[in-house]
C-alpha cells in the first residue's frame, strides 16, 4: 500500500516580513558567513541561533584539507552552544549561504547531517526548534520543527 508523508513549511516572501528579532538573526547569519573558512568549496555559510535567554550564537562553516574533518555552519554553532550553555534551549536557527562573493538566490537548506544534529538537540531540550533557511532578497523557508525536514527520522528512542 502506498502512503504519503505530509510536511509543513511556511514561505516568507521577503526580509521585510520578518519581525525585529528575526531580522537581527538574519543579519547576524549573513555577517558571520564572512568568517567561513571554506578554501576548498568556496561555499560560505552562516548560521545564527536564538537561545531562550535571548542570546544569539553564530557560526560559520570550517573546512579541512582532509574533507570530512570540516564542519558545517549549523553544527559549529549548535555544538558550541550545547558545550557552553548545556541547559539553554535553542528557539530558532537561521541559515544563509552561497558562493563566497555572492549569495544564492534560492534558500540553502541544512544538509542531512545538520538535520540529524538539530533533531538530537530538539530531543535533548524536549522542545521544537524553528528553522529558517534563507536567501538574501528572495524568499525564506520556515519550518516549526526539524521533524518537517527529516521524515522517518532515526533518534535515540530506537536505541
Ligand atoms: N555547508 C554548511 O555549512 N551547511 C550546510 O547545511 C550545507 C553545507 C558547508 C559545508 C562545506 O564547508 C560547504 O558548505 C560546501 O558543502
């Protein structure tokens, strides 16, 4: 029997539609992108997280000559957050990326590995994390939970 999985997402048509804190997150993700260390892919990604205490944590992708030793912007920011604020909930994640000297005109979604990590922290904090993946002038895609980006997910309940 064939079945369907329905996922929910919102399309935010432009930056102007964001509220003030969301605009700040967008701006910080865009700015930190410039600190990416991405000499191999030349693909610069920035990420900004909003914590429950109101703090904003940022990260960028960090590459390595031994390719798998690098890390995406999202995980750089999330792991640092959990290491330094183990009891603070992550409320929102903004991601923006593209070639070094330009931004992609379409929203860049988090990769599979980052989705799996975000899922782990939703489970850890027992609360959802809103994900926004963005393009500079175009649309922004928002999901209310990583579950919408990772159907049939594997988590600690299977272990
Ligand atoms: N990258 C991220 O930082 N986040 C993603 O979700 C997708 C990919 C980085 C990893 C690598 O440094 C570069 O983009 C090209 O894949």
